[in-house]
C-alpha cells in the first residue's frame, strides 16, 4: 500500500467494493487513504507490528467482501495479477538481493524467481 502503484490499487479495490457495497465504496476509498498514511508512518518509525496489524485488518475486510459476493474473486485475482511486479508495464522495478555462503562441498542455488535444476 505504500508503493508507486498505490493509485491503481486504491481505484481497483474501490471499484470491486462498489460492486458489492456501492453505498460504502467512497468511505472505503477514504479508509484506504488513511491506512496508507498509517503504513507510511509505521514504516518510517520502523514499526513492523503496526504495519502487520493494518495488513491483517484489510485482509479480513477483503475476506469478508469475498464471502459476501464470491463472484468478485475473478476481479480481485485480475487486479492482483495486474499489480504484481512480474506484470508491471509502467517500468516499476523489483529489486532482489540474494546472499549465501557455502562451506566444504556445499552447493547453493539461488533465484529471484522460478528455478529449475536438473542434475544427472
């Protein structure tokens, strides 16, 4: 909720919410904005617990929304796929840092995404 794709996320969630609870959609948009501000403040303060609590709160809200109208699952999946780093077309970059150390005869296999290893 604190990244460059915030506006797309907010608009997408609000649109999905509007399908199930049209009377609550504008209030939800405002609550999303407030939550974003709280997450940014928590990150700046190094408060991982508050950030996790806010995330859990919205996961619960979305779960209840899905229970109210399971037909929105496809729309929610489409939104999540659109917002994923792998499908970003806006030039967003996903940085991955991998660190490892092997000793003796140890092997290390690392990947930033899919990895397929075939050894004979």
